């Protein structure tokens, strides 16, 4: 058996007899099967001899049917492909009744395909997206392996809220209707499976830090869970995050690592996914043409990827960002929905203004106000990068991408025990529960840094898709966990 990709691309196969198998995309003129096996977005044209294949069998070559074909690969008579197969033997492996199969050879809406998520991989759009998701995932391992990072498996179940945002899903085996109660009348989690209230992780960072302070460089790459009730095109309740963590690295090293990773992944998809990119590029242009001028992309997908690859990311401080926003047209014309003043968190509309209108390239913002960032970030002092006279800042960095907004969040970590403890008290983070984390600062603490890249947000960027639910196989979002 040969993959269709090989059949189409390996010139030495022309003139030989091979076998391929896949799913029928279309069957035209009672002769031409467009066969796709998922190895490439391109179909192999399999030409049937009507004398050899009876009408009853030909009637079974419906869209979605699985078929195995054997025959000679010959130079193609038609345009559009280099070779086609002159079929000598064909077998239907699985029928697909045309009146019932939901995926027909026409343009379906993405909403319709989301409702048929189990079959959407069989469309050009989704097969392209998921081949590219693979390329990005594999590229992540490649990049960190190349740079000496150890793949570290952080636990999925945890008792600690790494981000301190309280947006966690509980993991419990207690009877939901009649849980055991303690003397105070509250649910007694001592009786629960883990003997303490446990949850699904929002980040593997705290555990990764303990490993970085021994192995030097580590990265986690796995599913993370957030029970934030945001029904947006950028948020999922279950998403994949990559979190590198390195000892002896400061914020500058962290930014270099983040920019290097993004560029490595873009270079990889430009090298390995060109067929899929061309398809998605054309698809996005078609979608764009239907939009008002102001909402259209100035660059096509491939052009955008090359542009990001070839240009250094802009690096600015939070103070710079606020000043730019205060001077911006949308601010002066009161077009921003959310307020802009020193101390506020940047909203997606602000991030996208900086990236898409002002700098027109990815931007890394550093030195955010301490009160809007997590407890583990390093507090800046005068002279530190990102220090501000306006209030306490931390050595945070967010990488902002066109069309997406925040794609990476990271920081240099607070390695000084006393400063860290004071910050935890200030923010109400329980020190007793995180005794093991604080031990890393008690014994051989060192400067260290890391970040988290949201895999789906990155896949959104490289595929040019508009909704995060279209780049994860089975999206989990508020009120939605089907399949
Ligand atoms: O900025 P976040 O919350 O950072 C952390 O979790 C840190 N512990 C990372 C670290 O320093 N090791 O999340 C990191 C990234 C975001 O920039 C975003 O790309 C993605 O994770 N992300 C989400 N993606 C999809 N759906 C959600 N609900 C997401 N929340 C965050
Ligand atoms: Mg963040």
C-alpha cells in the first residue's frame, strides 16, 4: 500500500502498479474517482474502466465511501495533476449512503461542521488544519530538544492554583448529591479520593520550576484546563500549553527563547505544510473578499507568516504601550470599549491595536503592573528592565500576535524568598499549600524564567482560521463537551 502523497510526488513510481486506499471525495462521469487518504490535501484521480467495473459497484463510489484501488500510475491526461491511476482492481471497503452522509462535496459552514466534529477531519479545511497542528506540535519538541530542554510531564491533577485566578475544575469521587460533611457542616474533602480538595491543572509551571532548578532546562507540553466562563473565539476550557522553564535565564533570555520558538515553528510549517498553507491561504482570501474593506487582512496568510519570520519582534514596556494607546486615534475617538490608563490590564482590542495598527508586527510587552499579574513574577526595582515610576511592576512579558492578541505569557520568576513570601501574603496566596514550591527558594535558589505558549492560539495564527474551536479536535467550552 502506498500513501497518496507518495503516489503523487515520487516520480519513480510512474509506470509501476501500486495500491492505494482512501475515501471518495467525488465520482465524476461514472469514471473518475477523486481519492483522498489524508496524507496530503491533494487527491489521486483513479480512472475506472467501465467495462471492468459493473454498474452496481460504480453506484457505491459515493462521497465518503472507503475504497481500495490497484493500478498503474500513468502521466495524467487531464490538467491539475502530474499522475493518475489507471485502475485494474477496485474494492469498496465501506459504503457511505449518499442520502445519509452529512459531508457532501460542497462548501459547508464551519458551524455545521462543528456539529459534525467527528466527520469534519474529512474536509479539506480541517484535514489541512490538523496536519498543521501536528507539524507545530512536533516542531515544539524539535525546538526544545535542539536547545537542550528536557520534556517534563507535569501532573494534570493538582491541589494548587498556579495562576491564583481560581478558575479550576474540581476532581472528586465524593457523592455529588450527598457529600460527607465535617463538623463545621462543610464538604469534608479529607474523605475525598486525594484527601484534599483537588483540581485539574491550569498550568504546569510550578512543577516545571522545581525541575528546572535541578535539570536546568525543561518544558512541559500537555492539556490545561480553565473554568473561565468566556465564550470567545480565543478561549477554550481545555487547551494545550507549552511551558519552558530555564535556570540562570533572565527576561531577555526568555524573550529570545519565545521569539526563537515562534520563528522555528513558522519556518517549519513553511517548509513542511506548503500544500495545506496554499489551500488555507486561498480559503482565507475568499472569506476576506466577503468582508468590508476595513476588516480584511492586508497580507495573505503565507505572506504574513514570511513577514513574521523575517522581522524582529518589537519589544516595548507596558509604560510605552499605555502611552501609545493614549495617543492613538481609537482612544481619542473613544472607540475602545475598555479604559486605558496606567494600571489596567491590556484588553484584546488594545493588544490588537498595538500589533496590527501601530507596529504592524508581533510585539513583546514587558514590565506590567504587579497587581494584574501572578504572584510568582519577579518584582522590578529601579534600574531593572521594565521598572516604572508609576507603580510596582514585575518582570513579565506577553507576546502579542496579529489577529490573535496574546499568544504567549511569561516572566522571570521571583527567586528571592522574602520578596516572594511578601508578595504571596499581599495577594492572598496560601504559603502552607505551596511549601514545596517555596523550598526551591530556600535551597539553592537561582534566577530563572519561563513562559507559556497556547498551542491553539498559535495554530490559529499559522492556519489563518478565525475560531479556536476549529483548531482543536474536540473543543471543550462552556455548555459544550460533546464527542
Ligand atoms: O498567560 P497564561 O495564563 O500563563 C500561564 O499560565 C503561565 N503559567 C505560563 C508560564 O509562564 N509558564 O497562559 C499562557 C498562554 C496564553 O498566552 C494563551 O496563549 C494561552 O496560554 N491560554 C489559552 N488558550 C486557550 N484558551 C484559554 N482559556 C487560554 N488561557 C490561556
Ligand atoms: Mg496571560
